[in-house]
């Protein structure tokens, strides 16, 4: 599969997942009424999917590293399309919930593979643009989802929303299945099934706990115990589920796990801020200001527009300013947008706040994803993609849970203030990220040739080619930045 088809497949997989969630959100009331389901059962059509996908993302990424990202992507897409078709004819709400959980399993397979395929097909210095295209496409899908879902539900009923993804999922799944893997994956390591089970249990219980807030459930202590057991197991496992290479800590180039961990933290904060703010603003606009659902949706359109526009801008900033400056600015814009929303009273001010939030989130998503995927070697690209997708699934659950708890306390705008404070504190994480790449020195101290240690550069490696071979490129390909924190 060539790079163009790889990018198209990656975008298609990401769009299908984004579109699936948004179209169902709009159709859920009709589904509940038609199937005579309770509110809790209707909510579990989304919660069941979320728990399943969040718990399996990292393991699915490991499967891709071992057996090939295209194969795992193909299985995920074909399964996702088949289950979507089955959901359209589900006879009862129990069937819908069960099939949504199965769909979450296939969604977990395809999501890390969309990033793993990009990392395996594109050289590190050319990853910015594909990731920006993928992010912009997700923004378009998220904006179009409610409109498409609403139109289909009104015209053809709620079952039609599940048919939207059937044809593209089956098409791109078949193309990936028929394509040859460009890089033969390594099968020399075990899959660490005990670690996978412990991590799945911890993540599933964590998401369940967040969704159930402000209530107290059994899943909170189980998540904590499973997480502790997972950490202990990983320290002793000969082939851990989360290898250190997934955090960019190998290769001898001075890169450690701190930049990747910081980027993952930024993804959690940004996605929590975005989703928590949107959740709070829906109630603020409709209950507080008396706007109709259509009017409130139109006010939020600048969010999607600015998100799409910010993606290519972030790619340019990454090349020119580095990850640290890009993400510091992006999170500052996100925090500013949340502050504007928290203080907004007029429709125009809400539009401005949504535009700032979308721009900040779009740039953060592109830049942080680039750091996570780029610093991971090709053999751990699937795990890196799984970590990125896990952050993007846990963050929204955390943001909505935070907004729900604070709104239950009686202050409708308090979630926006709290999320703004979290986003404003996020730049502290940026200190460990790579800065702008340092240009080669052009002036040399008297009496020393270019590249001499007294020159203060690594021109010995670049100009005199003292180091050759497969690892030589690692001395010059870090266009995201030179050294973490420097």
C-alpha cells in the first residue's frame, strides 16, 4: 500500500470512529423511544462502547506491532462495518448494547493502527502533515455528525445512522487486507497477556467510574488495584506490554520518556477541557439562556471550523518553532477560550469562545500526537498509537465527569472556570518537550576546524560523516526539536 492510500485509510478509520459516536448521540432519544428502553439502557449504548474501546487500545496497538498494522486495521474495519450493519437490524435494546460492546472491540483494533500505519509508512520528518490531515478530518466528521445523524433520524429513523459507516468500513478494510505489509513485523516477543488483562481491567473500571460520577461504584477500587498490579507486573515481565521504546527512551540519543508522558498528559487535559466545556455549554445555552437545540448547535460551529483550520497551522509551527513553543501557545489559547465561555453572555461572545477552544484543541492534538508517534520507533508504533488513543478516550470521560459533578453543585459556569484553570496549568507539562531544532553552526573558533568539540556543535557527525549506518539519521531527524527540555 503506497503512502497516499495509507493516509486515506488512516483518515477513513479515524473519521468512521468520530462519525459513529456523533451520529448516535443525536439518534439516541429516538432509539430509546422506539425500543421502549430506559434512560440508563440508552446511555449504555454509548458507555458500553466506550468501556470496551478504552480497555483494549494499548493491547490492540501491541497486536499491530507484532502482526502488522494493516492486518489489524483490516480486521478492525471489516468487523466495525459488519457490526454496524447488524446494529441497523437489532431487535431490542439489549442487542444494541451487546453489539455496541463488540463494535468497541473492533474500534479498539483499528484506532491505534491508523497511527501505526502512518509511522511505518512516513519518515519521522514527514509525519507532521499526515497527522494534521487526520486531525482536520476528525474535526470535519465531529462537526458533520450531528447534522447527518439528525437528518437521517428524521427522514429514515434511528437505524439508518448505523448504515453510514458500513460501505467505507468494508471498502477500506478490504483494501488493507489485500495490500502487502511494507515492513515485516517482528514476532519474536510475547504479547504479555497477563499485562493486557490487568491494563484492560484498570482502564475499563476507570472509565466506568468516570461515567458513573457523581455516584460511587465498585469500579473505583478495582481500577486502583488493577493499576497497581499492572505496574508491578510490567516491572518484572521479560516482554512487557508497554516497552520502554514506546516512550522514546531507547536509541542512545538522550531522549527519555518524559516528553511522551507530557504529550499524553496534554492530550488528556485538552480533550477533557473540550468535551467538558461542550457538555456544560449545552445546558448553559439551552437551560440558562433559553436557546433552542438548533440555535445552540449553530453557535458552536466556530469550534469545528477553527479546529480544522488549526491543524495545518500547527504542522507549520511544529517545523518552525518546535513542539514546546507550539503546545505552550496552543494550551494558552485553549485556556483563553474557556475563560471567554465562562464569562460570555452574548451569542457573539460564545462564538468567539468556541473558536478559541477549537483552535487551541486542534493545535494541541496535532502537536502532542506528533510527539507521541514520532518519538516511538517503528516497532513500537502500535503501542504509541494505543497510548494516544487511550488518552483521547479517557480525557472526554474525565471532562464530562468533572462538568457533571460541578454542575450538580449548582453553579452552571463553574465547570468552565475549573477546566480553564486546568488548561492554564498545562504549559507546565511543556517544559520537558523538545524545542526548536538548532541550526548547524556556521562560525568556528579560531584554530579549530568545523565540528571540533570546541565548536560546540555535532557537525562532526553531520559534515564529516563520522557516523554512518541505520542510526546516523537519529542525529539529525528530530525536527520537532533538538533535546527534551533544551
